C-alpha cells in the first residue's frame, strides 16, 4: 500500500484485516497474561490449596496442576503463540494503514494491550480462577504447537 493512502474499511475486505488485527492483539494479550499468570504459580502452594482450600480453589487447582507440571512445554507453547500473534499484527495492519503507521500502532498495541494490561489482570487477586478458565485453550494450543 502506498504510504500516503488509507484504506476505506467498507471496501476491499479491509474489515477482515481489522478483525484479524484485533484478534492478534487479543491472542497476544492472552498469551502474555497466561505466561505470567501460570508460570508465577508455585506448585507447592497449589498442593497446599488442594488440601486445605475452598471447593472453588480445589477445582481450579485440579485444572492447573497438570498444566504447570510440564512447565517447559507450557512456556514454549505460550511463547510461540505470543510470537505468532505479535509478528502477524503488523502484517494485517500494513494492509490498512501506511507501513510506518502499522509499526507504530503495532508496537503501541502490543505494549499496552498485549503486555502491560494482561500482566496486571492475570496476576491479580483472581489469578487462580482466571488461569483455570483458560486451561482448555492452553491444552488446544499445546496440541497445535507440539509438532513445532
């Protein structure tokens, strides 16, 4: 795309690029948040919660413990997912805005929406419950990225 021309979102299927860009930001946010959220959980503390925690905590811990048992696989899966989302974002944005703007927008979105905000949300007081809600997504990602 020429550097001085913007795309009309209503034509040329540009809305697809906009949706893909938003999807990349959301995927990057999920990957970064889950990386910090899951890998900061201590397995000993989770074992203790499994014994003396509330019923909700026990249910969440039972979902999380198998995931963090193989923390290398978990880390590689989440890092690959994050890298894929972060690298695809400027490609989709480049179809919508000039190249220099795609880079600026991409870096800004990844920094704020893909790193800072998710890290704050996924390590907050509901860390255990949020992490347990995304375990099925992480298992699907592990199956998808395992051959790599």
